[in-house]
């Protein structure tokens, strides 16, 4: 049999007969064959979103701040100063008589008030003390407070202790012993 297809020029390859048939089929409206596409390249792993963590931490921080504000407002100077209260483990020997104020001042640079309290152990045994001092502004409102904790004051002994306020104040303040607790060692 003789092939009537044109002969390739020197250096060319002869066309394949089935390619020529496919080209004729495509020109008559048939679609070319669909070969499976290569799979898409692998995607890098998705980074975990930290949006939920950020929201959660923001809510917790907001609640902590709100709680602190509530405590601050409840403990602010809107209330009257606390009256002197005493606690003692020995009847007949009031603890309030063991603590007296010797001075009250405000540091010029820090604006932190300080009271000097003299503690004299009038009980019959070595005792520990907690003395709460309230710092009061010119209008009579409590502006801050402080506590002195003194351990091991021997019977009949006396000593001075400083009580610093918890925050800076404006203007002049006076000091008041608000609460005295004494317990035997």
C-alpha cells in the first residue's frame, strides 16, 4: 500500500495518522479530549487564628479593671471616717489605750501621708499589734489608710512606728487611729 500523505522534509518527522484524524474531528465541532488536570500544589497549613484568645484576654482584663474600680469606689473617701475600735484578748485592758498618735505629715515629693504611732504594751504579756490609721482630708472624708503590724512588744515596753498611706493625697490631711488589735504571743 502506498501512503498518499505528504512526505516530510529532511529533518522533519512524519505526521501520525491519528493526529490528522483528531484535527478533522475537532474542526467538525467535537471537543478535544479532556485530560485530567494536575492536582493543585499543596497549600501551606493554615495558621491558627488568635482572635478568640485576644477577645478572651480582653474580656478578662476588662472584668479585672471593672472589679478594681468597684472596690476602689466602695473604699473611696465618700464614707465617714471609721471610729476608733478596739480588740483585746484581755478584758479590762482596752487595746485602744495602747496606741497613740505622735505625728501626721505628707511627704512633699511623693504626696504619701505618714502617721507616727506610739504603741505601749499595757497588757500582762508580750503582745502583737495591728494598728489601722485613716488619713482624713480638710472636709472630714477618708482619703487613704494604712496599717502598722508590730510583733513581739514586751509587757510595759513602748515603741514608735510609722504608718504610710496607701496612695498619694492632695492638700492637708489629719490622721486618726481607726482600729487597734492586740493579741498575746
